[in-house]
């Protein structure tokens, strides 16, 4: 089921932030016969971002990427962004553009998305924004995995994992462990893959996220095939 809202950009750009809470979403800006979609990758936790800079009315549609989903939720934030000299808006613009490239799903677009996320990552680090740094690392790792750049993906998942632990975000920690485990399995590191997945499973059980628990159990079964 898709949800839609209308927002108006006037004096300052609007930042649309959709926090995914167990639901993999696509966020789309629809206006004047054009549509721009953002999607950071195949995961149901973390933020999807669209920065709306063109003045006028915008229709924002939020929809699940998959047709059938379990019980989940999301939250949406809308924030006006006045001009600033600290680079925050520029970093958000890079993050938004990267998500739009990632949505296209071609190898060329994924490479462009990685390059943009790396620019954003450098900006977030210079600003000391640890949460956005973790979001960028996770998105880069997911794209690298899809491009079969598996050693790089594993390293970036590990960096994101350390930040989620520092920020005390157990859901994002578990999601990252799950993705790290599958990445390790693709490189044949079965022991490391099992350890990551078992740690993810333990977290999902503690958090009561049954749908995610089932998915991680399925991934563990994959290792035994």
C-alpha cells in the first residue's frame, strides 16, 4: 500500500526523511510530469532521504519495495533547510542524489551512487555527524555487495556496525550484522558468516522483531545447504 502527502517548497528547500522501521521503502517525489525516487538499498532499517529544492507543490509517495511485507512501520519528517555555511545542506544534497542514483539499479548507476555516498561520507565525517556517517557507510556497503565488490562491502559493513553500536541502535546493529553475515557467506567465510548471523538473531529475539528473526533464521539455513 502506497501513502502520499503533498508539501510545498517556498523560501527554503525541504528535507524529507523517512525512517524505516522494519520496512524497505521507496520514497518518490512526483511533480509536473516528472518523478524522482530514492532508495538506499535492500534493507528495512535506517533513513531514506529526499531534498526538495524546486519551489512549488510536490506529491511525496512512500511505498514498500516488495509486494508482500510483514508487520512494520515507518516515520516521516519534513524540515525546512535555510542556507548555511557549515556544509550540512550540501551533505544532505549529496545523500539525496546518491539515493536517487541507487534506485535505478543498473551497474553504472550503482557506481555513481557509491561515488556520491563517498562524497557525502567525507562531508558527514568533517561535520562530526556520526549517525549520517553510519547511514552512508551502510548504503555504500549494500551497493558494493550488489556490485559483487564483496571484500569492500564487508569492510564498510564493519565500520557501520561499529558506529551503530556506539550510537546504541540495536535494530540497525542487527540489520548490519545480518547483511554482513550474508556478505561473508558469498566469499565463502562460513564461520564468520555464521557468527554474524547468530549475533543478529540474538538481537532480533531480544528486540521482539519476529519477522526479522525469521529472515535471519532463513539465512542461517542457507549456510547449511
